[in-house]
C-alpha cells in the first residue's frame, strides 16, 4: 500500500515536472535555409518549428523528455542540403528532421535520408510523383491543390480556355503536365491550353500578359493557373493590375502565392484573384485564432501565417503523438505509429496520415482581399493525398503503400514493387 | 492536464454572454414584429434556401431565376447585397438579412423587406454568404434587367460589363429597349456596340445578322473577334464516299494532308464506330500475357519475347488462331479511308452568316497582326529603355572612365531601397516619388564617391583588380541590405496616376509606368549629352580620361573630376533603381538581375559612346522580344539565346556596334 | 619531368609531401577504415575542398600566370560534373529498372527498358523521352572521356573565337562571365534535357556498389587528392619551362611577345583549353561527393568566388591558390554552418550567418588594395626577408 502510494506520487511528480527528466533529450533537426534566395520563405518555417517545440516543452515534452531543436543553415544551396542532412543524422544524431522547401532540395537530401534511415517531414505543396519510406509529405500533392482548383475553374467559373503560367522548374513543369492531361480528359482541346515558362525572378511580364489577354479572341472565357514562384509574382501581378485585368474578366488562381507573398504587394488591384491552399489565415476556427495569436505574440503583430506553417503544425503534432504511441523516438517504430494518426486541422476537420505518407486534408480556395488576406469561397471535405497522379499514364498505374505493401512505387498492373528507394 | 469545458466557464467569456443576450433580444424583436408583416421576399429566399446555401454555380441557377423573376421591387437590392457578400443567414432560424459591419465587430442587420434595422448582433450568430465569382457573374446577369435603365450611370456600366462578359439571348431585348432612353454618350456608344455584337449571334433574322457583321468588319476589338469566332466553330464529320452531309460545310479534308493526317482520320473512323481500332502495344502485350500456355505463346517460348518483332509475330500467330483481333494493316487503313469522306461542318446553320463572319474576321486578322507587331515593338522599346536606364550609369563609369564597377547593380538596389524608405515616411505616393528621386541620387552619389575615394582610385592602373574589389563591395552591400531590410521583397508602390495602361486598341497597349521609364531614359540621355558636351565637368572628364597626365598639366584636378564623374554615374544608377523598383520588385538581389545585362549593353553598344549604349540596349531588347515572339512558351530560352547571340556578336565586332576610332580606342 | 624540374622547384616536392601526409592523416582518422575521429560528412567536405583546390590551380594558371581573368571556369567544372552525373544516373536507374522489369510476365524488350529508364529519370521533370545528349550515357568509358572532351571543346571553340578577335582584359572577363551565365540559363531550361533546375541527383550512390558511404567517401577523397597532386605537378611543370616563360611574358606585355614572333593566340588557347580540361576533371570528382549537380552551380557567382579564392591565396603561386581555396571555402562553411558562436555586443548580437559575407566582401577589398600577393605573399615574405637581410 505504501509503495503504491509512493509510486503514484512519484508518477505524479514525473508528470508534473517533466522538464526535470531532461537527461533524455529528444533531438529535432530543423533543415531550413536561413540565408540565400529561399531564406525569404524558409526562415518563417524555422521560427514555426522553434515555436512548436517550445510549446511542446511547456506541455512537458515528449515521453517525459525535453525536445531540443538543432537548427542548421543549408543556405539555399542544394548540395549543402545533403551535407547538412548527413551532419544532422550522423553528427548530431537527431531523431527527426523538419525541413526543406524546394523540390530540388528535397531530391538532394532523399538519398542521404534513405541511406541513414532518417525521418523527414516535408511541409510544402509539391509536384507528387514520389514516395519515400523516410519522408512524410505534409504539404499538398497535386490532387489536393491543383486538381481541385482546376475543377473550381471549370465548374464554378466556367473557364473554357486555360493559360498555365509557371516558373521554369520541376514543380510547375510536373503540375502543368498533370493539368494538361487532366484538362484534356475534361474535353478542353489542346489548343485551348497555353503554357508559358519564365525564369526565376522574372520581371518583364508585358508580353506574356498581352498573350493571355489575346487568348480571349475566340470568345471563350480565359483563366490563368499560375505556378509562378517567389519574387516573380510581384512583377506579374503589377503588370496584371496595370493592364486592368479584373478577376471577373480573367481570373488567376495561384498555387505559390500565400499571405507571406502578398505582403510585398499592394493588393488593391488584385481583389478577387484566387489562390488554392489547404490553409488560409482567415479560416474562422478557435484553434486557428489561438495559433495566430501565439504566432503574433512571438514574432510581431504584422506577421502573417500561411499554409506550410500549418503543415508543420500538423506534422509536428502527429509526430509527437506517434512517438508517444510508439513509446520511443526510434524511426521505424515512429513510422509505423504514424499511419492513421489523426490531428485536427487549423481550418476545421481532421487530417489523417495515410499509408502513402501523405495527408488527407481539406482544400480551400480563397479570393484575395484588399488587406492582403484571402476570403475563403470554397472548402472541400478532406481529400486524400495521392503520391502518384492518376492523370499521367505512366504514374496512373503506380501506387504507394508503406503499411501493407511496404513499397512506395508499386506497379498495380504487374503487381510488383518497382523500387523501394525513391526516385531522385 | 486538459481541462474539460464546463458550464461554469461561461462568466469568463463576456462576448459569448453578450451574444446570447443579443440573440435572445433579436428573437424577441422578431417574434413581436413577424406576425404583423407579410414577408414575400423572405418567403422566396427561404424557398430557395438550400440552393443559396449550397453556393455552387452549377446549381444556383433556379434560385437566382426565382428571385429575379419574382417581380418584387426589393429584389434588386437583395441581389446587389448578395453579390457584394453583404447577405447573411441567421443560424438560429435560417432567415436572410442584409448586414453591415459595425466598428465594434458586431453586425447591423437590416430586413430585405423594408430596409429597416433589425438590430446589432454578434458575428458568430450568422453565416456570411460568399458567392464565388461564377455566382456573382450570374447574379450580375440577373441584375441587368434592373440596372440597364438605372438612374445611376455606374450601375448602367455594371450592367453593360455583365452583358459583355456573359452575353445571353434573353438580354438582347432589354438592351435594345434601353438604348432609346440613354442620354449618356459613352453609355450609348457601348450599348449600340453591344447591341450590334449580340445581333450577330442572337438575332433571329439572318439578314440583320449579316448586316451587323458587315457593319463591323475589320474591327480590332477583342469582343468583336470573340463574337465572330464562336460562329465559325467547326466539327469533324464523316460521310460515306459520294454523299455530302446535310449541314453548313466549311471544308472537305483529304486524309494524309497537313490538315488531317492519316492516323487522325482513322482515329475519327474508329471513334465513329466505322473501323476496328488499332492494336496498341499495350493491347498486344495484354493479349500475349493472357495466352501464355505452359510457358509458350502460340508456339513461341515466353523467354524469347524480348523484342518487338518477336512479340508482333507471336501476336499474329494468336490472331491466326482467332485468339486475338487481327492487327490493322496499312492496307486496311487505306481501304477504310477511301470508303469515307471527311468534312468540317459549322455549328452555325446559316451559310450567309458564316461567309460574312469569315470575311469580316479575315479583314480583322491582318490588322490584328499589324497591331501585334506594333505591340511587340512597344514591348521591345520598353525593355530596351529599362536596359538603357540600368546601363546608363555604367556607360559613364565603365564607358567613359573605364572603371569596372561590379557594385553597379547594388547601387541600383540602393536607389530602390531609398525609394522604399521614403515611402515609409511619406505615405503620399506622388510626393514620395518626387522626394525619392533626388534622395536616391544623393544616397548613391555619396556611395559612389565613397567607393571611388576609398577603393577605386588606388586601382586605376589595375582594371582587373578593380573588378574583384568592387565585387567584394557588391557582396558586402547585398548582405548588408539583407540584414537591414530582410530577404522579403519590399513594396514600392507607384502613384495612382501611373496605374493602368495606355490602350490604343484591344491589341496595342502599354502601361503608364513603362512609358514613364521610357521618358526617364530619354531624359537621362539628354542629361548625359548635356553634361558631357556642354559643361565644364564633361570637358574635364573627357580630357582626364583621354590623357590624364596632359589634363592635369593643363590645370585640371583629375582627382576631383574622377570622383565627381564616378559619383554622377552611381547617382544615375540610384534613380534607375527607383524606376525599376516601381515596375518590378525591390529585393536585395535585384542588382544581380541587371548587372550582367548592363555590362552587355555597354559592351555590345561600344564602350565610350552613349549612342552605342542606346543602340546596344535597343538591340538586346529587340532581340529578346523577337525570340519571345518566335517561342512564346519559353521566356528562359529567349534569355539564353540572347547571351549566345551577344557572345557571337562580340566575336565579330569586338568594339561594339559603334566603335571608337583612332587613339581613343586603345585599351 | 626530369630531375632538374623537381630540383628547380622544391616547393612542388614540399606540396606533394604535405598533400600525401594530409591524405594519410585523414584516412587514419576517418570513419571508413580508421579510428572514426573524422565524420563521413567532413571527409566529403575535405574531398570536395581538394577538388576546389584543383580548379583553383587551373585558375591560377590562366589568371596568375597568363593574365587572363576568366570568370567562367566553373562552367567547365559543372560540365565535367554533368558528364559523370549522366552515367551515374543512367546506370543506377538502369539497374533498378532491369530488376523491377524482371518481375514481369513477358521478358522486357530493349525499348521497354529504355522507356522505363527515361520515365524514371525524366518523370520528375514531366517528360520521358531520352534527349540526344544522353546517347553515350550507358557507357562509363565514353562519359569519362566526355568529362575532358566537352569542357575542352567548349573552351577551344570559345577561346578560338575570343582570342582570334583579340578580345582582351576586362572584355574577355565579361565575355567568359556571359558564357557561364548562358550555360546556366540553358541548363535551367527543361528543354536542355538535363532535368532543368533539378539537375542530376543521387550521384553519391555508385551503381552496383554496396559499400557504405563512409568507404565511398574515402575513395573519392583519395581520388581527389591524387587528382590534385597530379594536376599540381602538371601545372607546375607547364609553368616552369619555356612555355611558362612565354605565358608569363603574355601576362606582362602581350604586344611585345607577339612582336617577338610568338603566336600569342595559340598559347592563350592552349592554356585556356588545358585549364578547362583540368576543371572538368575536378568537377567530375566533386559532384559525386556533393550528391547533386544543378544549373545554380555554374551561375556566374561561383566563378567569381573562384577568382576570390585565388586572389586571397595569392596569384602566380600555385600553392597560394591551394591555400586560399582551402582556407576561404572551409572558413566560409564554418561561418555559414551556424557553428560559429554569435557575438553579443549588448545592444546587438552579431550572427555570423548574417555578417560573414560582409566580412568576406570587405576582406577581399582589403586584400586587393593592400596585399595583392595574397596570403602566400605573407608566407614567402618571411624567409625572403631573412635572405635579404643577410
């Protein structure tokens, strides 16, 4: 009886003062660029991770251990991402890595993570066509952003002619390929799809905007699907505004423009243009209000929240729960525990981690408002992320299931696993 | 550790309390008022409530029709409120209200029946209706009939906007009816034009359609072409050889020509069920897989099927045993194609209309093509003026003085950030630009003078080292800007009078900001010529550059001249930075976008001659736009080809377009 | 390479001995076969630094000895990396594809294998056709030859055009910069057939090799050290003889050398092409250690940094180039890696990530102004002063 009481009180003590048991720190690697071209986007995510880790430590850490953030700076240099990832896994011996933004940086760390059996949470919308055993993709796959946005264009706005404008790199290329194929399956003729690629940081948009306007000459309603990245958007939207193109005439839906990007712009002339994400700051839920308040308190009142931040929020909390469920931070155990993890979205509803390492999340479409925010005009139910798109013939026959099939690239026609490592 | 919510928490949240009270109050008001009034508007809205709340363009039609066709006078304001996202539904009873936001965050509800204030309520007791722009367009169409003769001209404009966006046969009659009463000249012109355009498509009388088309033949307007092109939509039809389809035939196509390849023609026959499909590789392999018997497919061992030829042979063997459909041979295709004729048929039944439309459009096309050339020319001119503006400072420091300043791009950036900082303090955009231009000049002039005094003057005889030292300055300045302003792009907003574009017609237009940059470039050209040719500084600069020793023995203080000239060149780069920031972006890396191009401009044009720089900018800008025109889907290629072109060009004219002759040409 | 060459250049022997000693020390301390004091990732960093030193030696030959400031040598470095990368990717993917297709019911046809490889490699950039430039990707020998041939031919053509039309001095520098910018823009395009912005990745996984990265990293480290040693020896030999005197003459007074009857253009072209080939080899060894190559690697800034390293180390001395490169690139990665402790000034915290580039930029200005002979100038100033005093 006495021992039981002592044990109970010891347990109480342990739960009440978890920070004391700090000799068993769990290390969380943060692999986001803090300098170079991508620092603009990734620094925010580093701060998000630090905030999440602090919040978790205040709640008592994980497994009674304190979480320790290990921040490194891969400096927007893609080979350096691989080097830093190796350093995190072998020298710092972190239990999990949250990081990367660009696809090429992800492709750079993939071989390292797979070789050393690490665990990476990748928070940004991406082009899909990949499923690594060691990566959880908490951003949107094309069917969670591009396809629903295109459906919205087709069904809600009645667009008959499409201009797919993108920056010349892998995400827009693959996304546009998928969309071209998807649109043709929806009876949009190939001639009614105009595709253009511009370099990073492009600033001379007059010709392209004029080309888009000229598309309207055959009397069909024109819409623009933009995968233009980063700074180039500023010149693009300025030219769009100068040409007097209202969202009622030629709507533009962007996949890479969020609250952060709009803060470098005067949005008065852009009201009504669209963006598709899984999260908008304007989502009216209580958890979102708390989240925004905590962020602003930590970072300053003028800071905004965005979609990749929510992806880290969900990813991190799922990982914490998975570690608790597995009772260890060991990668293989955590991975198994991750499947089926559920966590509430900031926008309402519940995100679920699927066996293909993608999330089921709702898709939101928002219209730009004058204050640089988005007015949510459409919100779907949870859409299951698809690693291999159904709209390209080669990948339609592929599927990913790490839970039962143990394969990220499984050919459903030949019923065989193409490869267990990912394609990089 | 999580505390479950309990009823005792209530007093802690006064807003919730207030909400409840307000809701109760509102309910009280409603129950008192409701029986006394008839509510026809609310009744109609309630009858369509499900569709309205579903808020999808595909299903909303009947609801909008019911509201618009109800004949109730209030419906115009209902539709207007709905479109402006001012219509809200009360969660408690599902009633719809117009609402406006109060300063304290609550909403002021108004009844649709009589616009009477119902009361102030908390936001979370209501659901805002957010019609998407597709629905808003439909509401706008429904509003047209109310607005065409509205006393407010802006509403009449809105109605016409709506018609031109979504023309509809039903709108033709109201539009025509409103023309007579129109007293505003601009509106009358728009109405007449719209009437013409809609007549082409929707008028039942063929003759008046043809007349309308002929009346506007050759018009450049996007709306005109957008009206005619749908009339000329064709579709492919197949007929047995010897017969012609009973329709408005546009053309007959022969298989095997550019317009219709043999394979495409055969595919049409397959789609129409008039020919058996081709056996694809996948289908062939599926058949082979399905017919494996004990490791053999039609007497061929499976292990041997590792070439296309073997697989074809095995499949043919299967086909011979009737285990698979025979492959379609080339002869089969020829036979099938000879049995059929292919026609392009207009969807529009009237040949008179299609003939007139075709002729009218052909007349437009040549003018459109010419206009597109003009537009491209304007784009090229604009790009050239941007390159010129970015390079003109360099034409002074590099062209005249021979100093390689790799930090030139950072001076451009410095100017742009100066503009941004000025805008932080001077919110009026016009005033801030007027202040920013001289400020930018002053800041970069000072930076230039400092750079010249501290670094460059020690290196006048070691040009390659100048290049490296100024590169050091360049990376330091860039990082410094990042440390101060962050990596995020900063807004530099142009004054409203520079918003918008100068549209000559629907094809040729150029934004005002680009025109301003063009004018600025011209002004700098004039300034440069003036300073170099008409001022003492210019004379001294030229003297000091051509022969520094001789110049100083003539009493010219070459030190001072070099300093001032370098400062001038840097100052102009700063002003260019403001202009570039206005039209593109302000980031710490913007300098890098222009530095290489600027050097190219100066080198291609010919060092030491401002006209050369002008020619260089014109050539590079023109060439780049030319390539973009040839290959509109890949702007990156245009830039690549431009660089390659420059490299080759310099091989043949190493001294640039306008080369200095004689001694001045010496390195 | 007779005895007199080594005897005339004792510094070569000293350098080679130090390099050998360094290689041995690292091998002993590394994880792969030794005691494990040096982590695999640091072995990779050191191996990459050796490759950078090799291209710096080439840069010193063209700039320090011949007086041509090329701001485009990283183009050749990158091309070398791309050439070896093509084989690495192709072969690795081919093995994966062949294994997976072997599971099928029908034996795969060569066309199917080719299509599957193409789909694997180019699927991520939205294509599946093999571009023409991959024609030799299946042959290691040919691709290895291309490592030297492609940069060499580009340098030959570019150099022939440029030198023939007497483009010199800063114009040539700007033109070489345009060349590397053009190449990087070309590679950025998806249509280039080299996977655009993504470049070639997973290069650290050697096809058919199952050895752990700790071993592979050492192999490449040794190869890099060997290449540096040989490259150093070659360049030292080139600059020591009559050829070296002529190119130094070109550096100091091109017109006079031309009037003496030498074909200045041929000498320049020879040096330009030779250094391009050396750069190609350095790149081919560098990128399998880095793991990924993409167009950003050949952006103009990289070549400018190369000039910076050589200038800080000291032009016209081969060991100066090596010292400068090793020092600046290692210190750079230390400062930007976040390991350097922040300095708290009370009112402001100096974060090295933010301030390192400013320091580097300014130090470069100072070196140019006050120490044109760079770090090696400091080193060899010491014994010489002793000699002069005596």
